[in-house]
C-alpha cells in the first residue's frame, strides 16, 4: 500500500501544480495499517470524522507516528464529545457555531491547551449541513476570535455532493472572498483554507485551498 500511496501523492501533486496545499489523508474508511503506510510514504496529517473511532485508531499507532503527525477532526463535533476531541486532535475543522467554539475554548483552557480550529462555512446554505452562513460568520467572528483557549487557524468548507464544476468553482471562490473580507474587516490572518476532497481537489487547489482532505484518491490504486 505504501507504494500505491506514494504514486497517488505524486499524481495529485502533478495535477495541482503550481499550487502546494497540504495534503491531509482522510482515514475514516481505512484502518491504522493504512495510516502507517501513508506515514511511511511521507504524509504527516491525518483526518477522521468520528471522535471515538479516531481515538481508538490513534492510540493503536506506534509512538513515532503519534508524536510526529498531526490529527484533524473534519466531521461534525457533537457537544458531548468536545472533551475527548480537544484532548485528541491538533486541528478541529468543524467549529460550526458560537456555542461549539465556546465549549472548545472552555475545555482547552481547562487542560492548558490552545486548540486550533477552523470555522466551518456553509456558503451553499445547505439545510442538512452544519456551519455558518457568510452573514452569520461576519456577525459572529469578533466574538469567537475573542475566546481564550482557541486559535482560529482559518476556514473550512464542504461543497455540495452534486455540485457541477462551475458551481464548485464559484463556491470555492466565494470562500476565498469571505476570507479576504473577514481579514480586512477584523485585521485578522486566516492562514488555512480547508476545502476540496477526492472529487474536487483540483478545483479547490486552483481556488486557493491550503489544505486538501483526500481519502480514496490516496489509498486506492487508480483512486
């Protein structure tokens, strides 16, 4: 599997040149052996969607991998899992409400940690998805940015599954526009833009993503 992952990384990087976003391996459908293979292939960032399953996988990894990797939560974070999530993840991509950000802040302060979060932007306004609308983010950003115990690393976006290439391009450009508006209004640097998955990473990279969340395209031969 290590060789397959190496080849897939090279292929992805060639496709998105000259962009150089960080490739985050989404391992929610793969076991710890896949994480080990991806680590040996050179990856150091791994993402999971479910807190409990992630903790079980992370705890079973060799010490070297745990100590030299970063772990990302990309799925919706339930309030009753905040304590476990803050203890386990380097980045929480799915801070999708003021209430959740406050709870993450409180838990991080309790254990003496500064938790890196990305604010989830639902700029397609999908009812079934979590996240801030552009208007909600603008209204809430000052309050969230004042919370102790968290560091706003950037924005996260999850595009609709059935969006066309032109719709994806427009949505991703809108994320970048929102980032620029927030930065200008609040004098804040949003370093990371997490958007793009196996089906749309090329469009996301072209639009300015700094983090690509890629699963099957990394782990499966021919992706």
